[in-house]
C-alpha cells in the first residue's frame, strides 16, 4: 500500500492523528510543561480562588477571579499547543543533491576504470541577495539543499527550519517561521498568568491578615498554598518574564535567538532590520506562510531499477540541438529533477549519505563530496560527455535533462 509522507519522514519528528499533528522528537516534555501550568492553576482554584470568592460575594467579583484564572489558563494551553503541533517551517528535503549547482573539480579527480575522471563537486556556500546585501547561505548535507537565508538545521528534529529561532525543549518543537508568533504569545501569556496568580495569592494573604488582625506569618501559616504559589510564580516569572523581554528585544531588532547567539560578537549589520515598527508588524501582522510539507499526501514511489536505462552515453551523443531545446521546453526543471536523479542513480548517493548516519549534521564539506566522487556512474556520464568549457552551473542541467 502506498505510504504517506509522514510515514516515510526522514526527520526525527513524531506524528499523531495520521500526520495531522507534528511534534519534535522530545514531544514528551510537552506533558511536563502542561503539568507545570495545569497543576498550579488547580491549586490556585481550590485553595485560593475558592476562599477569595466569599470575600467579594456581593458583586460576584469572587467568581470572576475563578473564571479569569481558568479561561486564562486555557488560553495559555491553547497557545502552547498551537506552537507545538504545527510545522515550524520545515524545508522539505531533496531526494538528491542539486544538479544545477554541480561543478567539475579537476584538481580532485578520481580514478574510474583505469582513467582519471574529474570528480563532481558543488559549492558548499552560495550568495543570495537580501535587501540588496549579499548573504551567504550554506549547503545542508542532510537535507541536500541550499538553506534559504535565516534557515538552520535543527540537530534535534534533523530538519532544516526556515527562520529558525531555537529548538524549545519545553514545547518539544522547533521554533521557526510558522510558529514563532504563537510561541511569543504563549510565553507572554504565561508571564501574565504568573503575575495574576501571584497577585491573587498575595491578595488572599493580605485579606487573611486583615481578617484576623494577625501578622503576615500567621496568614501564611493559614494558607500555605498561597505561599507555595507565590514562590512558584516568582521563580517562573524570572524565566517566562525574562524570555518575554528578550524576545521583545529580538522582535524589535528583527533577530532570531540563533542569530543573536551566533553573531553576537561579529558586529555585523542586520540586513533584516526594517525598523522597530515594521519588525513588529513582520512578526505579528503578516499571514503565516502555508506549510511546505503535506504530511498526509502519498509519498512519491521510487521508480523500479529495472526500467532505468543502463547506458546513457549513446543517447547523449546522438542528441542534436533541436532535441535539447524541446527537452528544455517540455520539462519542468524543478518537478523533474527527481526523475533525472533516478536515471542517474543519484538516489544511491542519498542512501549512502543516510547509511553513514543521517542524524549527524555534516558540517564538513568532504562528506557529500566524497560520496559523490566515489559514485560509480554519475562522474562517468558527465566526464565523457561534457566539455570542460561547458561545465558551469546552468549549462550542466541541460545536458542532464534528457
Ligand atoms: Zn538540513
Ligand atoms: Zn527542532
């Protein structure tokens, strides 16, 4: 039976409800976060709000204290789930390295069948223009793609994530382009919930003091739950409140956590900074980009090996200009790269890379290059057919496309 994308997913994500919900591999930690929110709110309702209710009974204000706590807790939980169950902005992996970037490297030739053949190489970095400034983007060996600007490979989820902020262990998900807004709402709402519970617990202590004309110690003894909640909220406030402040700063300057930590000492110009107001609008007032993954779609099946042409040399040599032009017209370059790669058996390279451990991020360039260089077929086909002068990005795919 045909498998769905989430069933053959190469990242470390966990899927639920038939691929409708996507989590990071550490989704279990989300349960701890849920408990850290739910348990204090229950304690607050049972031991503090229930008693406070009587203090304000004439105006039903007491019930409002209850209602606000419960509704606000639900609001925080929904934001937490919105952050953690959605695709954070995963860039779909390529099935093969990008042919359009292939170059010959004559200096690093490999010996095939007793003759020297230049090895296939492609640049490890590329420059793209962002707001008129050249930004260097890196090639990801695991995902086999040039990462878009601000994209980074999450070592925990094993995916390239757009506008990667960080991997949040509390949420059990990457924070990236598609869930950063919800993450910020979650953290800032959790801060407000902390302040609310702290304030109401303090109010209850104050009321107990006034009622019994006692000291603060007596009141605290009478409601230890309030004391525990105040201490808990105080500690949590440092964490979520600090995080809210930090992210307000990041948003105002249009930085990600990753960029802030990585380039802190570089003093480089932030090409994404469009002014404080625009930076805020970019995060909160733009439409969330649709996911680039359809986890429930059926995965493309591999073309059986038997149907693959065994030799391509004759075909390529016979080919005239007309046919090349036609092929160019007929083929959608992006959509057909998969087929091309299958003809060239480049999927072997992918299998090879994977078998060497796909959960390791390959930072050094030699890994994929050596895999490519050692591939039996790809360099031979190119080496015999393409003249030295023509081996440039943009030229090569034409040859490749037949
Ligand atoms: Zn990647
Ligand atoms: Zn992650």
